[in-house]
C-alpha cells in the first residue's frame, strides 16, 4: 500500500521560512514526478511545484523565486523550501506522487496534508 507522509508545516511570521518534507512508502509503479499542492478551505486545490525524474522542475507563478522544490526519486522523497512567506501562503500543503497505472495512464497518490500558517 502506498503512503505519503508530509512534515515540516507550522506557524511562521510573514517573511519567514519553512521546509516541507514528504516521504513515500510502498511501491509506486512508474514513479515519474513528485510535487506539492495547497488548498484553502472553500477553494480548489492549487498546484505549487513539481519535480520529475528527468531532473526538471516547474512552479506556479505565485511562488516562483520564493519556493524551491527538490526531489529524490531513489528514496521517494520530495522537499520544498518555502521562503519569503506571505499571509496568502496560508493553506494545507499536500504532497503528490505520480506513477503509472497498469494500462500506462497517470496515477496520482496524495498525502494527508500539513498545515502552513503565516501570521503576524
């Protein structure tokens, strides 16, 4: 059974930093990407960043230059450094892992989420 577990969330002041970690356990067939999303109550889950097994990364415009993602596909781990945090970054942050199902279609896996609160 695949499990993703996030850690590193917490309360931080505006301008502060946090480092999120996510470790996946279990077999993920065809694992090719790991990333982060976030969600605020009452809003849709929002893409933040992704790292692929081809060593490419992508970021949402809202976090470019402030957040940095790094993936370790050997250990099925992904990190996200959050710098220059803003009040608008407050959300539950979810780790994702993308594998391939039996018929080759993308199959996502999700962690339970970790709360990040930015407040003065």
